[in-house]
């Protein structure tokens, strides 16, 4: 297998506690809305590469009957789409309804992350800029131009972090210096969010999701992904652009510049750039998005994929651009239909076959796509899998599974890789929708037990 196979193991053996623990497992009595969100801390720790896989390791045998028993368990009330393969050979080990397109929930982010890595490149960055458009009037006109970095910090830039890698306080200090050299002590400050067009809120989302912290109005400018604070379960700001521009104005004031905040306005082509700050690399942004299951980051990355394809940066174009990017990369996309790129919309559809094809390609990749799997949560260690694979029935999979979770009220899904006891890397997609109300937690137990069965597998 190519170097991507080793990368696929990276998070399972190198990451420890990049995030605090996520909330406890879902109950079987409460309706489930979406994945529990880990505390949105800023840093995604450096990880270590595992050694290359032994491609001569035997593949698991006699799985069918045991997996059938699990998937037929009464706890699983939904309709299934399942595809399990050997990562090195792409041989199919088990399928059930693999061509049937299901609602993926947050597993949609696997597509978005892959498209971002393929189209933007893992090393590219997003830039936030302060630009001057007029010095004729009093005060001068200053624009804070959003460039797609929604993980900006309100404080100083911190190169060791992902969230807060670029900081508004640093941008303000550099901007103030430039203004003072021009003899400017006061400005009219406007946010320029013209990079994205169209509605900022998807018709398939619920307005109440802002207060629950799941999503907010999407723009190319916000701090800390729009969260009101970085505590677990915090809500998002309904107007994150206003928050960001107010924070920038306060930071300018700390450096002696009086900034009066006005309405958002585009800077225009003649704007003079004064200062800028850059985000963490796209690969780190994708990893942060997958670990925290951050819907805002996903929606922004989708718009950036659309812009990279020469399309408008809109919520309508983002799903189309993600699918087209995957198709151009030679991946199967026939089952994919997307209404958003975060997975909040119930109208999204993808089959286990197409999803597993993508994950297998990532495992085999030597390019930017190879960064997809290491960015996924690790069973028992990080992100939305931090408190899974902890009970006696599933602990054998802890540290051996890298996967993206997906949960809506009637949906549970899990897709990624697992390393077997014999050193064979498997790729899998486990999807169930149309679940009976209140049973998604039990369906998730079934999927975790299935992955554990794969991890424990003895090969002949």
C-alpha cells in the first residue's frame, strides 16, 4: 500500500487528547438531533506516523455470519447501507444494501473535507485583510475583508493553534501601525463579506440550531467558528460578522485608533491593503472540522471549493462543487445528492459504496487526499469518538478506528478505517436511516460492535 496507508493509522497511535471529552453516549429515550460536539478547543496536536502496513497480512475471513447477526439485531431499526473492504486490495469483505443511498448526517463532512483537500490543497491558507479605500473624508474608510477563515481568534495570532492561528488583535496592531504612518487616527470600519453570495442560512436548517450551537449564518468572516464561547454546548452568535468587526474595532482602539463601525460594505478593487493574517493550513482546518464535527467550518470549506472551481461562493454552489471535485478525481459519485455540505440537511444522500470508495482512495493516496483519514476522530481518544469504545464489548477497537460519525434523529452512520488484530487495514461505511424515533443510540451501539468485531478479527 502507498504511504497513505500509514497515514491512515496516524491518529490512532499518535493523537491523545487533542480535545476534551465529548458528552456521554446518547440515550435510547431522548430524540437525537446531531452528533455531540466536543469542546471546540483550538489546538489539533501534532501526530506521529505509524509504520507502513504489512500488505501481505491475511484478510479477515468468515465475517459474514457474525456481521449478519449484528445487523439483524433488534436494536437496529433502520434501513442499512454497508460496505466493508480491504484497504490495500479494495477487495469487498461484506456488503448489505451498499448501492442504496442513505441520509449520511455529519458523515457528509468526509466528502467536504476530501473535496477541500483535492481542490484547495492541504497547504493553502485563508487570509483576513485590513484595507483602506479612502482617505479623502474624515474619517477614513477601513474594511475588514473576510477571506474564509472562520477560526480567527479575537486575540493575538497563535501559530501553535488551529482555532486562533490568525488573531484579530495581531491584525489590528499591524493595521494601526500602517494607519499612523499615514497620519490617520480614526476610521469608519466596515466588514467586507462579499466573498460569499446568496442566502447565509440553508432552508433545511432550523433557526433554533443557532442557539443549540450547531450552525449559524455562514460568512467568510467570523471568530471561533461563531461560538459565543469555547465551552462545550455553547450557542453560536446569530450575527458572527458583527461580533468579529466589533472585536476588531476594540483591538484597534487598544492601539490608539478610533473605529466607528458601519454597515458591511465591499472594499472594491482599489482598496489599499494595510495588513493581513493567515489561517492554519487547509489540512489542519479539515482535521479540526472532522474532529469537532464543525458544521460552520464544513459550510465554509464547501464555498471555498466552489470558488476554486470558478463558481460563486454560495450555499447553492457548494454541494455541486464538492460532488464535481470528487467526480473529477475519478471517484464514484452516482449516488450522491447534497443539499448542504455539513450534513444538517436531511435531504442529503450517499451510498455506502460511494463513501467507501472515497475512503479507500484516501487510504491509498500519496497526495493531499492522504490527510483525510488522519483527521478523523479516533475511537476512545478524540473528537466525537472520545467516549466511544470504552465499554468491555468495544474496547478492543479503541485507538484502532479512525472514523467520522453522523447522527440525526432518525440517522446513525460511521465511516472510516479500522486496523485488525492481524495488522490489516479495513475501510468501511456503516449507514442507517429511517430509524424508529429514539433508537439511534441503540443503532450506534450495533455499529460500534461491528467495528470492534473487525478490530478483533483473527485472520487465516
